[in-house]
């Protein structure tokens, strides 16, 4: 969506959502972790870290590494759920906003249609009752 000047505008719900999340430190931290955990640097870091751990830290079968990976999986799945909840909340707020806007637009269009119908009927009535000039 762009304004006449060509700059990008955001949906009002997007602006409100970002403002709300920016004002809460816990949400900002969750967003940062989720953003990093869903990136390729996260994958590379883990691949290197796990390889180094397996080669230099523990011998087979890596009981501590298994514990660390399991705990990390628990926390990462929690962050995934936080992200899904955030997305669902955002989608609901956007849907609610769009519904209100569409209802207002429908009301305006209905009023305009009625006004046009009234004017057309009045014009038609005047044309029928006005004597023709010859």
C-alpha cells in the first residue's frame, strides 16, 4: 500500500501490533530469538558447535550433548508456539479491523445507492410530469 507521495504505508493493525510488541521487553526478546532460530546462521552455528562437541568434548555416546539438544528443542518449540500465537493474534486483529472497514464501506455504498435511486426516481417523475414543449 502506498500513499500519493510513493512512500510505503502499513495497515493500521500492523502499526499497532509492532508498537505493542516494541513496548514489551519479553516480546522483543522472544521475537529476536525466534528470528535467529529461524535463520541459516543458527543452523551453521549448531552444525559447527555439534561437530566440535562430538570431536573434542565428549566421547561416544555424548550423554551431555543429548541433554543439551533435548533442552534446546523444548525451548525452541516453545518459541515456535509463541510465534504461532503472535501470528494468530495479529491475523485476528487484522481480520477484525478489515471487517469493520468493510462494514463501513458497505454502509456508505448502500447510502450512495439509495441516494442515487432517490434522485433517479425524482428525475424520472419530473420528466413524466413535465409537459413537452413543441
